[in-house]
C-alpha cells in the first residue's frame, strides 16, 4: 500500500522495477493497476516472480541479497536498517537474537520488494521528511506461520512501541510488521499534521475489502510552509468557585514562570447558577505534571481536565526601535518573509510613559509608527 501510494504520487514504477531486478528476485515483474476501494481510486501493486521467487530466512541472507543488488549506499543502509529492526522485533517476540531468528513471512521476496521499492520511490520523489498520523491496527486475529495470532501481530506491536495507535473496531490486520517498520523508519508521529503547501495526494490499495472504510493508504506530498511551525500542546482546565479572585494575578504569573505557554482566567456561571472562574493553561506535554501539581497546590482544586491540542505559530522576532524618549522593543510576527504583525512591548512603553508623563497610548502608537518606518525603509 505504501508502494502503491508513492507510485500514485508519481514515482517511476518502470525505473523502480529495473532497479529491483538487480536483486536476486528471478523474473520479477511489478503489476501496477488502478482499482477502486469503496469509491476511492487507488494504485495496487502486486509483485510477480518466475517460479514463485526465493525466500530469505535469516537476517544475514537478506543482507547478502541487498548487497548484491548494486543499491546506492544510502538506500542500502536504510534497507538494512529496516530489516534489522524487523529481525529485532521478531527476536524480542520469540526470545531469540536478531541474527538467529527465522523470518518466515518477513523473508518472502514480496517483503524485499516492499522495503527496497518504497525506499527507491521515497528517493525518486525527493522526500526529505515524513510525518505519520496515528496508526490503525485493525482487530480480530490473523493467520501466520506461527498459527492464529491476535491483531496487532506481536512483531507489529513491538515495532510500534511509543507510537500513537488506534483500532477502528473492524476485524482484520490493517498494519503489518513490514508496514510498521517502514512507517516508523521514514516518519515521525505528527498529530496534527505540520503546515504544508499541498502539491499532490496518492492512494495505495490493499488486497482486502473492508466494509467500514476503504482499504487505502493516503500520502500527502507538499512543501513545508515557511514561517509557520506546528507543535503539540496540552490544555489544562479547572473550574474554581471557592477561590479568592485576588490570587489570580499571582497564580498566572507563577504558572508562566513555571513553564506554562499561556495561562488565563475566564468568568463563568457554574452549576446551580453560582459565579465562578475557569482557569485555562496551555503547556508543553513534558511540563504538564509539574504544572498540574502547581494548580493543586495553589488553588486547592480537587481535579482538573486536560487534553491534547495542536498549536500553530508564525516566526517571531524582537526588534528594537528608537522613540523620542528612548528605545522600545517590538515583537513582530513573520510569515513567508513578510511582517504580518507588530506590537510594542508593554513594559517598555509603560516605563517611558511613567518617566516622561506622556499618555501610554501615545507611546505605544509612536513605537508602532517607528517600526512601520523601519520596515518600509530601503
């Protein structure tokens, strides 16, 4: 499915087939067809071999086959790394070592085509970075050379440790060990997707048909949007109806000093019509435990809610401008090399207003004009 999606994006299947034939894969032919899966048009790739093809049962046999194929050094290294991880996953499941574990299905010629073909297509399309959404595991059971196993297969689960995964509840294996090894090698988890300028979309089809959703893998190809960064953050919230509002200024300042990205308080009407306040904190995932303990200690709340959110931000810089009564720092937002926002630092303007006796709003307006003049100067 990965290979089909990459070919659908424009990878040269004929050139790929010619390069794959240099591997010990007698009579290899890539059958590429356009199919429909639940109304979605997709590419389906099926490797065909003369006489069924040769299997490679150990990691050393696979590496020997890879090294005989005249692959570029970078592609060879990546292919060996993928198979090394497959061997280590199998070894962990069966209590063996990577060098002694038997590959079974993972040593089939199809797997060699899948791994090397995907790496060749990845290079052909000039992809520098890959991002993956949460991986759908499927459900139920799968038939293997080891007998009937639960989904995900043990090697798949081993390869996806630390990754976001889910199951849509439908029976069937929706991620194989080979797919898991390739995705975790080529991509990093990314939810939400980083900002990109989308160029093309490719769909790769699987063999089976599922009722709930198309058995397709989608790849989006594009360029990262300059000046816009994406990241994950956590939102921490708690309702407060028995806290003296005088502490909120101290509390938000304390949270920001402790590492919160943002903290604010909103008046709300709570159950039984009681007035209260909603404390909302935006925090990096690794800081959530520390911030949560601070909320418990400072507010006395018995609990808080939290959830993962995506955050987009443009590039920011601090620049200094000269005003009649002294320098002022100005925070600017930059996107695609253009300044889209500028705002003077409040504390700098307040200092000048107090020292000069001028209205604060006049000082802030002067700083904005100075920034505009600076940006428009040749």
